């Protein structure tokens, strides 16, 4: 997934700015006041490919940015699934403590969740985490949809690392090293995660950290130079994929210009569309070309592109990410149970709005919130706020990822 032919998203600079100008035309003329979510849980390019810092967008040969969700057709020919199963395939469950609880395994076994999202509180030891992973896989494979479970965590390196071990340093530290070293760090990270029962990394950060930004201070970005950041992203994605772990690019369309951590402060990225194109989108293009299977969309607002949050913007999710950048994989939310997402409503409200905008998979830090999210999307399908075809499309994308995460044969 995510393999994009160069011709699909490289092109002339004039077309690039025209595409972003078209997106910007949908934006509100006033600066949106947005408070984002709380702390996060969390040709093809090669690791050595040089990526220009001004790779432009081209106008996609579709009208994805303006096509209503109601026109979507299911992408599967299998018998239609129930709304319960469709919604279940769109959520990951979090829990408290080091042992996966029975209620979470029951959700997986009934097809009412696609997997687990793990925090440090859930990762007390390798043996216990591996046992949790095995239990989750057994439950998910015995479910009506019979698909492997996604077991995800944030293992970026530096200050965001849920498990002791690789990567050996922050993204900023890795960004000063050769691409081959960064790819080796990604491969070592994959090996570590699989031993702990984790098959999906909510990393790498693909943001380009401006001087003085919160990500520059936190050292979560590979570089303030878009070409260097793109090289680091590409190499880390390649290492994770070589090791059999799914990679996630975050936080689309880029948080590198935010002065404060949008986990805890108002999230408005007030950057011109041309700057987003020339700087912020470069590592995302590179990571998509390298085969990243997921992209996490930011819960910040981008007035130059669209009113409201990126999370709930069809212009940004369906138009820019899928249409202009050609991403075909899973679009995942950031944590929905944070005070900042209250601008949209409750976490279930936010999930429904984001699903309608094109987001496929939803996470929340609070234990058991996945139940509320799943039930809200079932209700939204019943009353028409979430077209069943859109839910089917999201389920299919997540199912494709889950099939790709099936354990490899040994021996």
C-alpha cells in the first residue's frame, strides 16, 4: 500500500500552487480558534533517494476534494457487512494496566474493534506485552471478519518512546546521520516492536521543524530542512517495513510551524499554502513514496487550506492527502479524547465528522472510549450522517492493512 508512481504527484510548480490555491479557496477568511487534542499515545523512493525541498503538487485527475461522501461506492464485492462490523473495523481500543482486559478481547473477538493502541502503562515487560499481543491476535482471527489485529504504539525515539530500546536517539539526532544508519534504526525498532507483540508504529514524525517551534525544542522532527527531513522519513519507513512493522507518517499536513505543542495548546498552523507545499508536504510525499501504510492527520486548523480542523476537513483529507498526494493507505486520527477536540464536540462526535471527511481509523487514550466511538458510527450510519459506503471504504482500507500485518511464516 502507499506505493505511488512519481507521475501521480510530481509536476510543475505552477500546477502545484494552483492546486493549493484551489484548496485555499474553501478556507474561511478568519483565523479559526482551535484547541487540539491531548498527549498522543502518539517510482518508489529508497532510503538513499535525494528528495528536493520544493517537490510540488500536481492537480489530481479527480474531483476528490469536492466529491460528496454519499457518492462513494463500496470497494469490495464481498457480501455487505453489518454496521456493527463496519464501525468495529474503524477503531482501536486502549486500556489500563499491563494485562489486556477481557472486555477488549471480547470486542476483538466480536469484530467490534480492529486492534489495540498501547501506551507505556500497558508495556510493563516484554513477556507480558508479547502475551497480550498473542491474545489479541487469537481473538481477532476468531472474529467474524477473521483478520489479524492491529497492535500499535508510539516508538519515535527520544522523548516519545513507549518501550526501552531503539531507536537509539531522537528524530533530530537521527537526522544528522547517514540514511543507511537511519534505516538500520528503523529495522532495529521493528525487531523490538515485534518481540513486544506490536506490529504498527505510530512513527515517524514527518513534520519539518521551524526554528523556535515546539518540535524543534522537543527534537521530534528529523530536520528543519525539508530535504533532510524527507530523507530521514524515507529511511525510517524503509527500516520499519523491512522489519515487518507498519509505519505511520504524522502529523499531516504538518505541525512543524506550530509554536506550541498542539497536544496542549491552541492548534492553528497559520502558514500560506505555498509554504505548506514547498516545505511541510515534502517529507509526506517522500514517506508515501517509501510505502508508509498509515498517515495520521493533525487535529490543528490550517486556515490557508480549509476552515476547522484538518481532522474533519474533506478538503485536506480527501482532496489533498488522497487526491493530490495520491495516498491509498489508512488515514488515522490523533487522539480524540482530548479537550481540544471539543471544538467539534465529544470524541464520538469528532469520530463521526472525521469519518465522513475520509478518516479511516480512530484512536483515543481513555480506556473503553473505543466502545463509544464504534457505537456512535453505527448510529451515524443509521441516520445518514455517515454513509454506509464511506464506512465500507474505511473498513476495506483497514482490512488491507490488517492482512498485510499477518505474521510471516517461519522455518
